[in-house]
């Protein structure tokens, strides 16, 4: 899961409800949620630019995500693969961290980043798509 997905827990946007349902599925043990540790920084940055959100709100949101006990993986452990992927696929290193982690774990990447959805169609998907696969 990347920051564009986690952001939907805090800012009402399209598919915010689906992201909340994904969180419910996580709490029920039906799926695991992994992300690079960088998620916290990128989420904080995205919230910094969200309307009506101040510094205290940003820090509370980061604390809330940390309290979920998501499996936050060390960025440096996947950095080598991410750097290569960034050059090969023409994506930012930040995005490549998420893609590399999903590939390393043999999982899927929940994202709302249009470029990632286009460039990695077998790997990247929206929460609604993942929820459909869980209900099958």
C-alpha cells in the first residue's frame, strides 16, 4: 500500500470507503498490509497540503497509522532493487520503493497513483479491485 491509498483514511476522496473496508479486512485477519517505512513521511507530506489540516493533525495521523501496526518494512532493505526499478521503468524512487516491496513479498500494491496503475497493471490496483478479489 502506498501513501495515496493511506491518505484516503484521513481525507474524504473517491474510494475512501473502500480503503476503510480494506482496513476492516486487515483487522479481521483476511489480509496483511505492508509498506515501506517511507509511507509515514510521504503521508505526512500529502496531509501537509490537504485543505484544513494543520501540523498537529499531520502528526496525529502519522501516530494513528503507526498504531495500526502495519508491517512497515525498512526502506534500505529494498533500496537496491528500487533504484534499479526507478531507472528501468522511469518512475520516482519513492514509487519504486512501493513497487519493489510488493514484488519482493509477492503481493499487490494498493495505490491511486495513475502512473503506477498504468505501468504496473498486474501488480498495482485500487482498493475496490482488491476487495472484489477477496469476495470471490
